[in-house]
């Protein structure tokens, strides 16, 4: 009996060490970032019509997050959160110069050149860095990724619908580092359908050239943002009524499989962390699904900001595990730098935290921090533990008009403040504010403290790090 007990202890200790982070060897890091992929757009998250076998296998071999949040419910501020570890409000990128919700071509503002963003931090640990795909943090030279710590860039400077909407130019610039090397016609499905394959080839080629030292690659897919497109063979792999959307999701899954298979073939898998997630929730009108979650892209209901997230690291992350703890894309900055053995002792305030424990011990619960839902200059909701307080019902008519203008009407205002228990009611159906006044008061105090630090609308709080403005920005395509 005693021998059996000692054997059990030995096996448990061995298992614990096997699925734990190795502090001595910085891992390669690949972040696969989809555009407008909804919470329920993967089979592993409940989709019945999108076929995503490669990403689903990634979940089988890794950890799947159930309560993972984007940095914001739209593109630019979400990506600002990813790159800085801060709410976009803190780094002055929650609105463009005209108070629109994302940055458009020829925007006067972008990511502050003085910010030390994620690739710049990782370079201090000896990493090679690349971005393949969409940037969307400013298209002027001062803001381009090649001037912010990325060694290489191939992709688009902004969303694939931007030229049509703002400059009446149906051509998108294809960038390589700081140069426009070609164009792609947004109105041509055959041209648009080449993007995911091209990104995949670029990513694999770059990894092959840089695999002898630690690398970080940010694979920021253009799809499935509208206008969606995919190669013809992927149209046969979806039952989605919006064929183009389902096909683009299937092709992203294929792309992910190509990346993972390459890592295995080259012997890189056991020292490579791969994370798959999305920049914000999906838009059902285009074919996305957020499942039982309320709302969609552009809103601070769960459907606009809760996204799928899967982490994969053979030999380090225990296969087939689930993490129910709330986490955010803002946490990647602190997590990746910690895994790279970087000691970030600067005085810069960051809103994310190191969640590497969630990778190696996903059953661990930590609910001692609030998650703030900033959008278009206003704090619209707060999650604390299982509770979410929706603040939209307390805004004045003037504030509501500001929000409606910035979101192009994509905001719904309830009559009163709302409180939901997201563990039992993730669809935000039953308002329990009247039954829990003490919880409402507790979370309101957290909101008031956050607003006092960061301000609201055009009133920048004392902790906002203002970005720079370009007086005479130029469009990339003349």
C-alpha cells in the first residue's frame, strides 16, 4: 500500500512538471488573430455549419478558454489593447480624430511611437518578429509596424472594406515592410480569395528562415471580415447559409493546420506556443454566430467582445483542458514577456496581467480583478467575477447621441442599469440588479475609479497617454 502511494505521488509530481512552463527556454510564439470571428463560429465552440477540424484538433491538443475577451468590440482599439497590454482608452486609440470607432485610411493618429509595444519588448529578449496580415493601427510612416519592433511585415494596413468606404478607391495596398508592393481589388472575389493562402505561405516561409532563434509571429488574418472571400474548394466545406463567410472560416482552419503541421515536421512544436483568437465578436448579418451570447460586433454585450481562444503547446499545455477563468487579449503582453523571461520593471501602467498559470493550470480560478468594457470613449460595462454591470442605461441623452454617432447606430440602450450573473446567464437575459444592490454598488465604485483615471469622451483622464497627430497625412495609394 505504501509503495503504491509513493508511486502515485511520483507520477503526480512528474505530470505537474511536464505540463509546466520552463522558465529557462523562451518559447517561440505564434498568435493567430482572426477578424470578426464570432464566439460560436468554430465547431469546438458549438458551430453546426462551419467545418473547422484543424482548429478543433488544436483544442483537443491544448486548452480552450470559455470566458475570453477581446480588447474592444471593434478592430483598431482591440489591436491597440493587444499590442500595448492596455485598454485602448489608456493609449488614446479608442476613437479616431473624428470620434469614429476605428482608424480609417489617412487617419491623423495611430499607435504612439513612444509606446513600447509587444514586438519591441520581445526583441529585448532576442526574438525575431513578424506581422503577416492586417495592421490597423495607423497607415502613416510613424505608425507602421516596421517602425514599431516588427522585423518584417506583409499584409494590409487596414480592413478590407476601407478603400470603398472612405476614399472611393476599390484597391487595397499590399504592404511589404514600409512599401506598397501591389494592390488587390476589393470588388474582385477571385483576388480577395487569395489573401489567406498568401498569408499562410508568407508565415511558413518566414518561420523557416527564422527558426534557429526565438521568434514571434503575429498572423493577423483579414478574414472573415466583410467582404469575405475564400478559394473555391472551401465553399464545399460549409453549411453556412452565407457561403462566403463559412468558406473563409474553413480556410482559416486549413491555414492553422498548415502552421501546426509545419511546426511538428520541423521539430519546433514542443517549444512553440500557438494561440488562436479573434479581434472582436462576429456580425450575424455577414454570416457570423455568437451563439447564445447577446449582441454582436460593435457592442459591449457579450456577443460583441467575448471571443473564442485556444492555446496549444505540446508537452507544456495539458491536452483537452478548459479554462473558465475570465481572461483578455490585454493579458498577452504580460504573459508573452514573462514566458520570454523578460522582467518588465518600467513604470508604464498596463491593464493586462500574466495568465501563464491559466495555460498550465487551467482549473485555477482568479476572479479578483475587474474587466472594463470601454467603447467609443465611454465605459459601457464592467465584469467582476461572475457579475457584469451594464452601464448603458445610465447615460444621458447627449452621451447616447455621442455613442450612436460613433457606432453608426449600432448601440442599444436599456432603460435602467443592468446586472447579470454571467456564469448562470451568459446570454444576459435576466437583469438581477434590483435583487443585488450591494453588488451593483461595489461594481459602480470600480467604474467610478476607472473613469476618474481615464476620463470619458473627449475629456481625457490623467492616466491617458496621448498619442501624436499627423497634420497632413497622405493616402498610401495615390
